[in-house]
């Protein structure tokens, strides 16, 4: 093959150079940086989830699910921070994993952009929704 | 084929989404014929998707707290059933498997436990697919089974 | 390569006995030939892009050492000369005869019928490669991915136009061992077929290209590491490998592409020491020896 045909047939060539859309050339993070975050959030989530599960076992399981006991947990600032960190770490790890799976299924530009945007939106959405629960429960007054 | 025809065909293959003879999602579904590492890949994906779905559901169900004790009780009535317990046991197993296998993958995908490059000789056994790193997967399965048994004991005894 | 069955090919000490009990292949007499059913995938994608694939069956005689390629050529010679097969060296050296045999990508010349332990041999073209005809597939995408990782030595410090003809890079056996096994790749495409990511991801380079990227990265004569690493550090690059290990399990030459890929990832993650010793350029011309001797004499 000639050098021209090599260039034309290079599948890894960035095809987005000719588009005019503003979001087409944005690369926030290199893939290696994203995967480092994926590994770190995975390991971090392990520790915080382990503590979260142990909290269910410090008293009889059914008792730990009673409304008053759950609210008391949320009122503890450290536990609330723990829940917030679980939310953030698992949301990032889980949705990044989903992004990886979805990117492998199809490779059109529209699909890739849609997956990247939807995953970030879903991440932010679930973190916001969970944080709302934590903040409201933390401010709950019993009785 | 003439060179013009072959160039056109190559162009079609490279530029079009030519998925002729690509296995597609079926290629993900054969965990047994290629070895334990393929089984690990399959389970890691399966448990990951399962846990993500559970996570979204869990965040939603715990949000019933903000609506007061009645809403919380209604949610518990829905989830603290036999079916709910079985589902939770599966979640416990999936999370243990995903975690332990994930730690194994962090090590192996960083080149640890795979052996060193050398001079291959007949029968050309690859060093990376060795029992040392595979044992991490077997330990993950065992720990997941133990965790599921413990979880079943806690959930069904109510203690 | 079912994980629940032992692969006979891997055991050197348990050679296949004269009497193969579980198959109908008799080896006690050369005149006592047996036969197996060969199911061959047929399609003519070039002449008719809408051609519907089907299987043709052939009964071919086999002996103890008959390979799948021998059986296919027998069928082609005596039963249907239109069967499309690609082959060349017949000794697992060229990588031409890769195909899916009983569900697993293998080299037809390297797979004995007796090893398969079945009376029905199903031969299909390699998965993940576009069809051309019958068992022949198009390797253009595969070679394009290979080219994309720049599979050649790049050393900007070597002033090639002005270098003396008798100049060489100094490389020790230990330096060679770091990449030698990856240079044994015969580009047969079996790893590309077995990979679950290649099954769905058109942009993924595949285990062969990525292991070749590591082969050149690890070579001490290569000093240009940054361009090659930038090419593979993308959302469809090396990070879409999940260590399913299928590539290493099917490789007929012991290249172990999975090892190369994980070692390269360790460099990208910053876990391995990425500072490698670059091989020195040594002048081996007769003049340089004389100059060295003169310098030694002066030093004395």
C-alpha cells in the first residue's frame, strides 16, 4: 500500500477534525487517567461499603432497619459523609463501567458522544438525588 | 479482482461499519471454551451491570426516608419479603465476586502475577494464563458463596 | 479448549498412544483407513454479497497424523475443487491457514484430527474477519490496526543517512528476552478472532497490534515511545482489553499477547519504571577498531 492509502485507511485517525460542533473535539481526560480513577474509586468503594454493611450488623438486622434507627444514623455527620462518599465513588465507578460496555457495542460518533454525555448526566443525577436524601434525613427531627 | 475493485472493497471495509462476520454480542457469551480468564471477564461484566441496577434502585428506595415513617414502612413491606431477601443474597454474592475479582484484575492488568517474557518453546504454553492469578478468581467464587450463606443466615434469621 | 477437558496438545509426556480408544481412527495398519465427516462453511461474498452461507459435508479418509488442512485439501482434490482455502507453509510458520475448527480459532495445519476427538469436524472462517470466499477472509482491517501502532524501530538519535554501514545497536541477551517472544507473532489472526472486545468494537486494535506495540516499546533500540503510546491511550485502545485471556489461549506460537498488553498497561499506569535503557549505537567499521587500539596504547 502507498503511504497515502495507509493514511486513508488508518482506522484510528481522528475523524472529528472536520466537524464544526463545539463539543466534538473536547477531551477532558485521557483514557489512562479515566481508568486510574476507575481503579481508585473501586478500591475506595470497597472500604466505605464494608463499613456501611457492618453498620447493619452492629444490632439485629430487623432492628437496624427501623425508621428511628436509620434516621439516627443519618444524623451522625461522619456516617452521612460516609454515605456521601459511597454515593460518589460507586456512581463514578459504576457509570464509567457502563460507559466502557456501551462504547464497545457501537462506535459511531453520535453514539459515543451520547454515551459520554448521558453517563455524566446520570452520574451527576444520582449523586444529586442521593445527596438530597442525606441532607433531608440529616435535618429530620424525630418525634 | 482488479486493483481498483480490491481498493474499493478495502475502502468499504475500512470506512463503512462492516460488521460482516463479527461475532457481536454472541462473542461475549461463550465463557467456557477459552479458559478461566474468559469466565472472569463474563462474571465481572454481569455482576457489574447487576450491581449498578441495584445501586440505582437502592438510592431510590432509601429516598422514601424523606417522606416520613409511613413511606419508609411501605418500602420495607415491599422489600423485606422472601423474594427481596433472595435478591439481596444475590447482591451480596455479586458484590463479593466483583470486588475480589476486581482486585485480582487490578493486579493482573498492572502486569503483576503474569510471569516474565522469555523464549517460548513447545508446547508454547502462555505464562500469563497461570494458576497463580487464576486462583484469585477461584477465591472470589468461594468468598462469594461464603458471603451469600452468611447473608442468608442474617436475613432469614432476622438477627 | 474447554476448561473442563485436558488439552492433549499441551502434554508432552502423554503422547497420543498407538491405539486411540475414544475415536474411530485406527492406527494399527496403514491400509486400515478411517474417515471423518468434514463440514465446510461455504459462501461467495465477492461474487454475490447477498449470498446465504451454508455448510457442505465431505467424508474424508484420515490416518493418525492427518491434520485438518490435509483433510480439507483431500476434499478439495477429490470431491469439490471449488473449496476456498488459504494455506502456505503447512507447518505453523506462515499463519495463513487460520480458521475456526469446532468452535475455536486454530491453525488447520497444526490441528490433528485425532486431537479433536470427534467424528465431525466443522470448519468455518475466522470470526471477526470479513468473508471473501468459503474459509478465506479479508485481513485488511487486521493489518490496518497493525500499521496504526507503528510496528517499526523509531530512534531519532540515529542519524541514518550518515551512519556507517557497519554500525549496530548494542543489545544484550537480557535486553532481547524482554521482547523476543512477542516478535514470534506470525499474524495468523487467531487472537483477533478469539477476543471478545474485537467481536463488537471495530476500532479496537486487537491483541496482535497491542502486543506488537509492546514488542517495539520494550525493544531497547526503540527510543520513540510517546507517539506509539498516544495512539493506544484512547477510548478504543489498550484500555478496552479486559484480560479475558482468550488471545493467549489460542496463540499457536506462545506469543502470549495478553502478557504484552498488561505489561504495556503497567507502563501507562505509571506502575512500571518507564525509563528504559536505550541501546547504544556501536561503530563496527575496521577504522573504529584501529582508533580504539590506538587510544588504548596511548592510555598505556
